[in-house]
C-alpha cells in the first residue's frame, strides 16, 4: 500500500511535522512557533489554538509531499507535564501552562503526600514540574477547574481534537505525578488531592491505535488516518533514531539537553528515590516493557546566553567563534563554568587572557563535563550504558561536537533532522499495522 505517515512534535519552541513514506524516507517537514503567551516568567497557551496549529502543520507537511497525498497514520509526540484540564464535554477549563512555568502548589504535595513518598511512587521530583503541582495551583486559583473530569497531556489533547479517542499514554502519564509507577495505574492518593477525581484512564503504550482523524475542523488531507499518541518527545526521538534499546544512551542537544537511558524493570523504589533526589526522573517508556531514566540540563540555553553576552547573535557569527575556539591549543587553566541551571550560570577563574573563543570552548567543555557527571549518577543506579547516539541542533556547532566526541569516542550521530517527529511517524506506522523499514540507528 502506498501512502504517507506524519509525525508531529509539539515542542516548547516549535511545532514540527515530518511526512515519511512507507520505506521510512523523510519527504517533507513543516514547522510553526509554539503559540505561548508570556508574562514575566509565566507562559501559557490556548488549548484550542495549540491543537489547531498542530493539525495545520501536519497537513502542511503531508500536502507538500505528494500531488495527491494519502495519509495512512498520524502520530503526535511533544513536551510532557504541560496539559489540558477538560470538562465532561471536552471543553478546556483553563489555559495550558508551560512545563517550565514556576507556578505550582508544591507545598500541598509536601504536606499531604510527603516528598519522599511522592518521589518513590511517581518517579518525579516533588517540585513545580509534575503536572499535579500545576493542577493543584489551578484548583486553588481557578475554582472552575474543579469541574474537570479529564487531564490530557499535549499529545493526547491534539489526538483528541483531531478526532481520536480520549486515551492516556504511559510515558506521558508518568510525567504527571498522577500515576503510580509500580502499578502503571492512576495513583489514588494523588486523585484524593484533586477532590477524589481520577483524571487519567488506565494508560496505553505509545503506538496504540486511538481512532481515526475526522471532523469538519480537521484538515481534509488528514481525515481517515489512524491516530496514535506517540508519547514523551525525548523518548520518541530516541525511538526514532534506534536508541531506545537496552543499554543505550540517547543524548539530545537542543535548547535543553536530555540524557535518556532505556532500562528494563524492575527498578526498586529505593533506587527510584535515589535518582529523583538527584534531579533525575523515572517513568515508563514509549517502548513496551521498559522504563526511561531521564535528566536534563540547560546546554543550548546556556550557550545561547554566552553567545549573546559576547555579542554573537547570528549562526554565522557562532560558526566563526567556534572555528577560532577550535584553533586554541587547549583548555584554559583556570576558567570554568559553575552551576549551570535554567535561570542562571556562573563563571569562575576569569583572567586577563580570557578571549571570546577561549570562553566559548570552556563553556562547551564545562557543559559536557556536567552531563558526564549526571550520567555517572544514573549509571550508579541502573548500570553502565553500552552505546551512545546523539542528535540535536547544537551538535552542528563544532566545539560542542568536539567536546562530546572527547567524552564519547564511539558516539553515533544521525542524519535525521527532527528525531522526535520522525519517531512519531514510526509509531503512527506501528499503529496502522505497517511498521516502517528503516536502517537508522
């Protein structure tokens, strides 16, 4: 059968879509900026607009791929934690708050559940990131949200608006704080904090068929396609490049850097607790029967800030800065990056001979060192990785690539431009019963 599969990745910065043929070949891509409304450190979006834009981007990629495109399946991946509270008629009751937004009722989680119990049970750190913290904040600040009967993660919401079934996907449910990791079912104690409402159905694995696209608001080119929720974007990207296997490490270098380890269960609660206490997360994988251990660091964000600090504002300028940095004979003896976080970083050991190229190289090396430290903490709990695959836009920077190669000499890279969207297309093909033939990874 001839036709196309479309993968959609609803990311923090952009909504991307890629159309692939039944041999797994990428045909066309499309993208639009993610439509956030910003207010200081707060960011939120209109759920209807988000879904509409995701459908439009998917249709654009499909329409550009063939004169008369036939879309056989659509898979949707995207950011985790962000989601939509809906009433019994599937009407959104509040904006979708960004995962990185600091709003969240963490105090109630600590007081009513206890940080250690929460972390061992859910695999998520007891902070503002899990969806539960934002749901509790909304319940307090927006009383109308008490009428909610369903929480959709972003990928689930887009599938629903395309005409799909109201399913919960396991890897996304694992990021909500509403799921008991051990049982892979909704956690009653979390539901009690939300007035006894269980906002998640029993989750399904990524790639499970979730109905067909349809409805007058759905782009015509997508109607009739099998739909699936592809799951959490970092894991789907790992799946897309063949790095979602036992013992594999997927290193994604975008605005945020992600270290994604695929492991087989069981993982005892004490090890889950040890990982979450150090800022890692543990959840179910998009690959059936596997867990994902994930941690992130602000690599692209920090590099972007350093470039701006140096007055380098274009891709060409960064390329020249990297060329000069690679020409340096080696690292600076005292200059080092300190404590890189989402909202700040530090520099120590600045001397008179620190030049922009030396600073650029020192920051890239410092970020690579930080990632290696975090990876060592994961390895201590789940065992060592045996294979590394890396992807992401910052790998195109020669200094960043060189820093990674020094630490991972056998590191593999990929030619796939959008691993998340490509992985979603692969899962769409699985849902349609037509697995893609691909040699990637």
